């Protein structure tokens, strides 16, 4: 009799567990369906521009962070109405960078194990080639005429503040129609400012920015706990230290000014810094918040950058604008956007 009661109790408990699980799954499914319906309704209510129309005018290419089905996709926003409607490309990217004639998109590919790849694109956002990436996308840039592209990923770690992070930065030649890798920057010849070869095993490179059409570029080299601004040449595959305390640089179109991350002398926190290439003089940019990207130049007198918004880890962000001269205060330029680059046809 006792065994029978135990069996009945077990069966009843099992039924309750199954019923509870089914109820939970039904509620979750209904919630997911409601969220998807709301997102689709929001998307349907938005005005979208034609990609071809936006490409005819000065615009900024961004990663769209508007809630809805187009979250994470490439978007083009006219600079004469940056808070207005945008064009959206059916292409999801973690990072994107564009220029006249081409772009590069760093993607995550969902699966049993998430993988990553770089997608190289022509001026119409058609794929011209791909390259597997060994880690989480971090930085992407193309030269002004899309002759070269650069990608940075985290091989270990997820942030440049991680004690043991490791990166891989590759420059790709796009001039031949078929993307050709010029190798990891760690395989290039690097020299210190005094001409001494830099061969330390702990060296890392990240955050490439091209001078005009290339092949000249700047990047960050980290070794021995110090972050250096280095100047490179994609044709000779050489790098030379320019200055200490410089990370994630972005050079102006005329090559005269770089905005990069330096170190606040008091707090020792990273701060965006304006660096005069000719004199070596530095001045703080009028932006004290954390910026997890390189800035993008808009002409010679303004820079754009993403700042996280909403709850921490939500993936929401806006693109802000300010002047390196310090003549203006930061302001939102493009809401619900990240990873900006300016394209001037």
C-alpha cells in the first residue's frame, strides 16, 4: 500500500512538472510572438529610403540599432537629415566601415559554435569575397577609395582593458577585385622610434586607420604594458613607432590630425585625444564618456562616434558628433546607430 502511494505521488509530481513546463513554454512562446509582432509593426511604421538615393548624397553608414527586424543591419543615413528616415541594407554586421566604392562588414555566424567572418563589398554592397575571422569583431576600416580594408578581432578577451587580451589585425588589398590578405600586422616589420626592431612576443596590433586612399596607415601597437601609435605602409608591410600613449587612432583626410585614445594624467582612464601629427601636441576631445570604437571624420572639422544608451549590455547606442577644435559640445547626430563612417560621393 505504501509503495502504491509513493508511486501515485511520483506520478502526480511528474504530471505537475510536465504541466508547468508546458505552461511556461506556452507563455514564453506567446511573449516571443508578441515581441516579434510589436517589432514588425514598428518596422512597418517606419519610412525607409532607397539605398541608391542616399548614396548620391553625403551620408553616414552605420550599424542600425533601431529595435525591430533590421536591428544590426547596415543603414545609410543622409547627412542633411541625420535624425530622419534611413535606408537599410539586408546585411547584418557587428562592425561596418564604408567608403566610396566599397565596404567591409564583420559578421557573427550563429551555429553550435559561433563563428566570425569578414565580408568585403563593392559600392553597391554586393559581396566580393569573405575571410574567416578567429575571434570576436572589434574594429573595421577601409581606405578612402576602398583600395584597402583592415579588420581587428579579439582572439582572447573581449575588451582592451582585459589584462590578457590578444588581437589579430589583418590588412586586405581590394584593388584587384578579389580580396588579397596582406597578413597579420604581427608578421610585418616593426621598428621603434630609434630604429630598433620590435620583436617582443607580447606585441599586439589593433585599430588601423588609413591615410586617404592608402597605402599609408596608422595603428596601435601594444607591448610591455605600453600602447604606441605606429605609422605603417601596406606596400612594404612596415610599421614605425610615432608616439607613446595612443590607441584606436583615426586620421583626418589630409593626414594632419589624429583623434585617438590617450590616458588622463590624473585618473589614468582612457580619454579621446586630439593629436597634431606635425607638432606632436595633444589636446583632449570634448567627450568624457567611454567610446568603444574609433571615431570617424566628417570633413576636417568634425568627428562622429558611438556612445552606448539604454541599459548596460542592451546593445543600444547613438552616434554623436563634436569638433576636435573644441568649438562645440557633443550632440546626438544619428539616434539608434553605431559603427559610423562618413561617405562623401
